[in-house]
């Protein structure tokens, strides 16, 4: 993991107007992984879209981190089921085209 792929948590806090404790709570819930280098906490850039969803859930719906965990897991399950449904739909089209 390179430093260029990491974003300092303090920058994210400023950008999204959240406290660093919010990221600590997400980390404690196992929703994100925080990397600490030289007393600076970082988040990998690949997790930004997930964190943006979590921040919206927290700010717009006023849901705590335990609730975010439940909601986020349900959203991931919905995405997984939607992908599976699309694959099955595509397979069904293949069989329909054969007849």
C-alpha cells in the first residue's frame, strides 16, 4: 500500500464536516480500516465512496454507527442480490434465444 493511495482522515473530516471520532467509531464497528503512519491516520482511497454513503446515512438520517453497520450491510446485500438477479436474467435470455 502506497502513501499516494491513502487520504489523511483529518482532510476527510474537514471536507465532510465530521469529527475524527466518527471515523474512529466506524473503525471500531469494523466498517472501515484505518492505517496509521507517523501518528497520522489514513483511509485508503478505494473506500471513499463507501464512507460517503456512511456519512450521508449518519447526517441525513441521524443514524448512529451501529445503525450504519446494519443499513450498510443491507445495502451491500441488495447490491449482491441485484447482481445475481441480473446474471440470472442474462442466462434466461440465452435460453429464450435458443428456442
